[in-house]
C-alpha cells in the first residue's frame, strides 16, 4: 500500500532548482551552437536527455535507498565490466580520438560517469555498521580502497585523468565522515605524494611516467597558458577571453563570438560556462554559481535531517560529486585548474553526465522522502 507521507515529503525545491539549471543550460547550448546549423541537434538531444534523466530520477525514488545500496556491488561490478569493454571496443566521442565511450546506436555512453555513484552506493552499504565509526585503519580500508582503485586504473587507461581523480575526491570526504585514524591519514598522504611523483617521473629501469605527455602539458599550461598558446593553452586562453569580454552585463543572447565562430573548442560541453558568461556577463555567471551553491547547500542539509548512517554517506557522496564537478569545471574555464574534461552538472551537453547526475538527484529525493522513517 502506498504511503502518502512519501509524497508529502517529496522535495519540490530540489527538483525545481535542478530543472531551472537544466533549462538555462539548454538556452546556453542553443546560443553556443546557433552559428553552426550542423550542431543544432545538440539542444534537442539535451532536452531528450533531461526528460530521460528526470525519468531516471523518479524511478530511483521508487526503490528504498537502502535496497539500492545493497545492489551497489552488482551495479559497481557491472560498471567495471563496461569500463573493460571501453578499453577493448570503445570509440572516440565527437571531436576526440580518445576512447571513453561505448557506441549504442547513434548515442555514446560513458560508463565512467556512473562509476562515481556506484562507488557511493558501495561505501554507504559497507560503512553502515557502527564498528567502522571513528576506527578506520589500513586493514578496514583495504576493501573500500580496492573498490576505488579498480575503476580508477581502468578509467586512467582510457585515458581520462579528470574522471579518475574524481573517484578519489568522492572517496576522501566519505572516509573522513566515517572516521579515519590520524596515523592512517598521515601515512596515506605520504603514500599519495610518492605515487604522484611516480606518476610524473616513473621509476628508472622499471617503467616510465604514468601520465601521458598531453596530460603533463595541460598541467604545465595551467601554471602558464602562454607556454603553448596555440596548443594545450589555447582553450584556456580563448575561454578567459570569452569570459572577460562579457564584462558586467554581457554581449546579449546569441551575440557571443567565441562560441559561435568556433574560436573556443568544446563550447557546448566542457566550456559552456564561458559562452554563457560572454553573453550574460558577470551577473549571469554569478547567478549560475549562486544556483549551484543553493543546490549544494540544500542537498547537504539532508545530512542534518537524518540519523541513518547509510543516508548520510549517500548525501555526502552525492554532494561531493556535484561540488567537485562545479569547482573543477569553473576553475578550468577560468584558468585556475588544468583542463581535464569535466562537464558542468545539468548545464553542459552530455547524455551520460545528465543521466548519472539525475540518478544522484533521485537518490537525494529518495532519502528526503523517507526521512520520517529514520526518526
């Protein structure tokens, strides 16, 4: 029998803020692609992805979040299988030869986008027991770390350094929430620093650096874009030109030049915020950032409204995904972070990103709808 309290606890505010960001994103994509008739289908597809993603979010609310967490291992191993298939049969997405997608008819699916959420489900189920709280040492971290490292390595092999690092960014806040020992934390930080050096320089006579040359170039041009203004630093320079030329009020809707004239690569995906800021200026850019800030704070408030450990971990994990995407993408287009190909949630064009983010929103709605059951 349907419990009416579920509907009365439905979070319409969360839905409204997400759909508003999606709507503004479609408008931005329309304007970014208006100068290229062959790209007009992007805004139509984005609307389809939003509708499909909304269906995913609503479907996610129908199953109790604890049940979804129990299914986390099956879903995570399924994503791992898909990541292996990407390495074997993957294709390059539009405009890139890097193999990160699986072709499904006319669509491209990026399994790495879903790995973040299946990881969160696993961690929420694994750390649900009280014995883990404030007592995480190396032994108790081995299995969760393995669940992170398997997709991390597979995604790094594609290569997709940005998405691989996002797995670690999601993992760390959850570990701190559960409670990690200080000694374990310090040793982990030291090991991470050593691994970072190995990734950059490699080990002489054993193997070379793990990072590809173009990944190193992105990091170096992040420090100084003028090192390669026509290569690795080109996107950053053009992005900053677009944002700066918008000034306070912007050039006006459909009046931008960096995107419409194709000076800015990936202007409908990773750099859509640059196009939007050029047309709507500082005021428009700050408005979008305030919408994301409200979304993040509203979602994070769910932690204060539950006594259930699994739901708290889920909320922290989902908020970490959204926050890291926003910070990395905005930092990237402003030249404050390396270009790593991270989309702006609900705003950039992309089916896999939209579906995975909507799954996360569905989990948040799921938790809020059932918060009365945790009292």
